[in-house]
């Protein structure tokens, strides 16, 4: 595999834990670049979620890399970052990729 590209409509599924009450969500939530909502302080975020344990609202912003990226940096063994999640008020527990067709791989 030489390059990898994440389509703009790709949905990342993240399992979350609230940093306030430490309640772990029973199901993973889906977030993509195309999702846009108004955040807690008026900023644009990709998802806003309310904790069922304490009732606080939390934001998720996703910054996925544009274009096809080489899988390894300069032939080394270090993997490339394909996206960055900014989680406000939550910690990630796990992340799953359920839509392999929306990730394009070049050999």
C-alpha cells in the first residue's frame, strides 16, 4: 500500500467516556466532516452530544486530512495521521472503521 485517502463523507465511529462523571456511552457515535452543528459557544463543530450520566453537552470536531496521503513517511515505519479528533469534555475509549469502501487505497 502506497497511499490512502479518506472520502469526505466517511463516518468514524468513536466510543466515548465523559470526563465529568466518567460514564461510558454504551454505543459508538458516528462523526464525519460533512456533519456541521453549532457548538456550545457558537463555534461550528461536527457533533454535539449530551452525556446521559450528568447531562452536560460536549463537542466533537474532526479534522480529516485532504487528498491522498502516503501511508509511511519517507519510507520509514511511522504511520501517517489521516484525521484528528478534538473532543471537548470526553475521552475516546475506542475507534472503529465500519465503512472500508469510503477509504481508498493505492498500491
